[in-house]
C-alpha cells in the first residue's frame, strides 16, 4: 500500500478515536479499501494516484470530529462518477444512506449539456437541492472543493481561473452561510491568489506589515487589561480575516490598505455567556469604546449560528482596536459553524433549520454561477444588514435594501401584494431605503401591486428575479407582444450608459426600467434594460449596435412572455 495512504488511514482512525467514533472505524476502513481499489490506475493532473483526493477530503472531515457515515461517503464520493461502481453495489455493501449521499455528489454527464458552464451550473444546483434533504452532501462537496482549490496549480491557467471564480461566487459564500469561517477564509484567499496573483501578493505583503504593527498594539492592550483586572481568567487570541475579505473592505469603503484597522483582531475567550458581558464592561472601563461600533451577536446571532460580542475601542496607542468576546463553545462554532453542531447529538433541530434554509430557496433558475449566487442570497455574504418584522423576527438583507426587498425576503409569495410599509411606526412607500435595526410592518392589498419600477428599486438579484416572475403573470402588454430584457456586461466608462440608451431609443424601444451597476472590481459593470417588444422595435439591430460598442464584454437577451 502507498505509504501516504497508510498514514491517511491512521490519521482518520486517530481522529475518530479522539471524537468518540472508534466503533465506526471498521465501516470507514472498508470504504477506504473499496475506494482505493475502484480508483486503482487513475491519476490526477499532478501525476499522483487519484485516490489521494477522496482520502484528503475524508481526512479533513474526520479532523472535524464527524461520524463514520459521512467519512465513508467522502471516501466513496467519486466512485459512481469515475469508476464502474454502481449505486446498487454501494447500497449493498455500505447501505442505502451512504449510496444516496454519493449519488447526490455525482456530476451530471457533460454530454447532456451545450457547454461546460451549463453543466457546472446544473451540478451546483443539484448539490444545493440535495442539501435541503441531507446537509452532509454539501459538507462533503465543500471539502472536496477545498482540496481541489489547494491543488489548482497542476491545471492549465484557464481551468484554474474558471474553478476559482465559481468557488469565490458560490462555495465560499455557502461556507459563510453555514458558519464555517475557517473554510470561507481559506477558500477566499486560494481563489483570490489564483484570479489576481500579483494583486494578492502585493496586498498580502501590506497586510502582513499591518498585522505586525497591530500585534504590538494587542500585546500592550492585554498587559493593560491584566494589570487593571488581576482576577480575570480570560484566554486571549488573535483573529485574522482573509486577504480577500480585507480587499473587499478596501474596495467597498474606498479605503487605503494602511487605513484598515481590523487586519488583526483581539479575541477574548471566557467561560460563559454571562462572562461575555462582564468582560465587555471591564474592557470598556479600561479602553474607551468607539460610538456605533458595538454589535451583540449573542442576542441576535448571525446566520442563526454565530454568537459573540463585537466592539471597537481606542487602544493603548489611541488607535482603533477591534475586539471579539465569546465563550469556548461560541469560538468553536464561530470557526467551524455547522461542523461544530454536527458533533453534538442535541443539535438536530438547528441542523434542520439549515436544511430548511436551502429548501426555502427553491430550485434556482440560473444560467451561471453569478446568477446562482444572486438567486441563493449569496451575493452579499460579506456585507449585510438586519431588519425586523412587527413580531420581532430578524431578516437578513443586502445593504441599501428597500421595503420591497424586505417584502420578498420575508415572504416571497405574498410580496407581490405589498402596497405600503409601516417603518418604525411611520407609514411610508415601499421604495423607502431601510436602515439596520428598522422594524417593518407590511400592508398588503387584495390584488397584486407589483410594478415594473420595482426592478430598479430592489437591491438583490434574487428579489429582481422574483419580481420578473410576477411581471410575467400580471403585467402582460395588452397587445400581447411581451417584454424583452437586455443585459449588457461591459467595462465601466463615463458616458456609455447614455450611448446604450441612445441605441435602444433609435431601435424603437421605450425603456420601462433601467438598472446600471458597477461591479466590486470597480472596472466592470452591467446594464439591464426591460423594454416592451412592439412592432416598431428592432431587437436584432439593437443587439448588433450594442455589441459594436468597444466597452461591451457580453450581451444576453431574454424574452419575457
């Protein structure tokens, strides 16, 4: 047997013993030998035996303390796709439960699709839908993706970029949704370093320098806290964000790298929830808190799972210092999310909530990874705001959301009948911009109120797609011609929106709504026109002239009948 394979099996056995799953090791050992034999003779792009990949995936999962069933499924996850093994054979040897997990992880045949992009999109959707019934499918997929990202260097440059882009748009945000921040940060940096290697290296060097400076500040702060509070029994840690998260913050807030004050964060770990608030009081009695920088994620958990107190204070050198306060359990869940819950027998209800979350999303109607991210609410995972229903239920929203966004996130089926919103006791129109912490009561009419203008007022791709579906049903033109949606992806340039509008007007289109946005890279963006298709309009000529614009990167036309 390959020496590394033996070491891998020993590592899995050791992890299972540590976490109380030793009695399940015979099942895992059988899956190990079955998968190794099934993949015999197959090679990865690196030239290594293919079995290195499923073994690495299973070893990572075992390291998080998960049970023999998911570890076995991880070892077997490519057997249906890449070997002659059948589902019936897996079910007979390992049971139907494992066979069904492996089947859900098997990619759809490329021959059934027009392009690899279409196949990739279908496979992502398939995995997400399967996860609404069994979250273990998504967990294995995430670790499978993480190992593939770690070994991207063996692929050609084009494939590297395609895989990294999909992971950054879909899988890193999903790991955030599941609270697995350790995975999210690693994925983000692996993708960022692949997509923009020079920018990544430059920013990493700058952040490393910032962290060294902040580390000295943190050490001084710890000394001050211990000096003023001799009786404290806290454990101090350092928390870091990914280089990509810092990059996103720099872009979104138009900062210089030197002005980022959370390149390194002080963590204070205490013994209980009550001690978190005691620690906050003691911290604020030593260092002055900065106004508006306190967040209580214990009272209001992020993604229903992350709990901690976040604050910023003026540190010993009178510079902002970000501090997180949590218990040992909160710290474990903060790093590992649902993986920490899956280790506990009393977490089944919380895990079902996550499965229900994917179930509520429904089957995404998307053409690529970017649209999947928007449809599944993944496109704002680093920047969110919280608003409340009249009953106090917290709703997570994209930044700059209106009451229209709130209506769809609260209840997508009733949203189209929303007519007004009572925001903090005041009756206001649906296009009112919301602030984090607003309390909203929606007022519904008996008939649909959806309007074309809602498209330009919504902040989320998911909401806009739901509005489009409502428009199909309720706002068909009287002449029966239907609507047409143009989406133009382009390099951002002053004056190009005017030129695009001029082309649409010359070709007989009256614009019902127009959305124009710049992407987070600040160099590209997109424009969406929703127009009425009449006898006087010339779609082909409009497409021809829009494509001729030198800034145009891509153009897509949808007929909304």
